[in-house]
């Protein structure tokens, strides 16, 4: 069964497109693509497929905002408690760890692991935050396939390669994907798009399917009655 999303009005779609335009404008103005990507990933990457806990939950930060009349009922979508610590990847480890976190914990594939690793083409590490320092590419504000090219070309002064990055080259499944994305940027973009969509929907897809089934039952009953 394919994915089933709720039917929304044209007005709703226009509002979403307007929000997307504003977000793109903010990212361009503030040069904050790396931190926005990190924010999205660190929220979604806490999902556990077995316990169905963690994951990308929308929240409203201030209780006073939840009390706004227009926000009545939104408290059921808010998650007051944080997900358990220790679910995000450890940059000092290798391929077994990557498969444990991405595969066993989140339910993603080997292809997803390599494609999402390509997100490192944006941004940099800061020693005071992660223990590592530096960008992965010479232009860390541009999203392209340079991460894979740099990974294959070896370590260079001023550029970063984490242990989890280098581990991709030593795995018989991961390395061909690294080589594929280094040679074909369009293939990387396509696979990254698919992987990021999976990541952003962790914990929600089963609810969408249920919603779709209920909607179909409702419309079927209406057609039967009238």
C-alpha cells in the first residue's frame, strides 16, 4: 500500500507554499542552511522504530502560546518530554554503529545512510560542541556532491573527515554508493530527497495510513447512505 496523505484545500496549499518561500528567504538572508538541516536531522534522528518513541514532533515552546484561542487542541500534538539521549550517531564510530542507529533503530536502508551522510556537504564542526573542528568542503553553504568527491580524494589540510565519514569507504556496500554520488550529482540529489523524506516522516507514516483508511471508510459510508 502506498503512502496516503490527508486531502487539503487549495487555500491550505497556498499557505504552505507561502511559508516555504519565507523559509527559503530566511535561509538565504541568514546563511543558515547548515543549522536548519542539523535542526531537522537532530529532531527526526531520535526515532526508534521498535518503541515508536522520539522522532520529529512539532512543538509550541511557550505554554502561553498554547493558551491562545486559535491554538485550542494543539496541546495534544506537543511533546513536553524530550526523547531519550544517546540515539543520535556517534561520529567516532564505524559502519556497525551506523547500521545500528540508522537501520535497526530508525528503519532506514544502507542507501539512506550514505545519502544522508551527504548532508555533511553543508556546515562545519565546532570543537567546543563536538570535539571536531572544520568544514567537510571548501564551500559549506552550498548543497552539492562535493562531500563525496572530497571523501574519495583523501584527507586535506583544513577539511574534516570524521571516523563515520571514512568508514563509508571501507564497507563493500557503502563505498559503491559514495563513488556513485561523487560521479553523479543528480543521482545523489534524487536519493537524498527520498532519504530525507523518510527521515522527516519517521513515526508519522503509520498514522497517515490509518488516517487514510478512516477517510476512505467515511466517504464509503457517505456514498452508501446517499
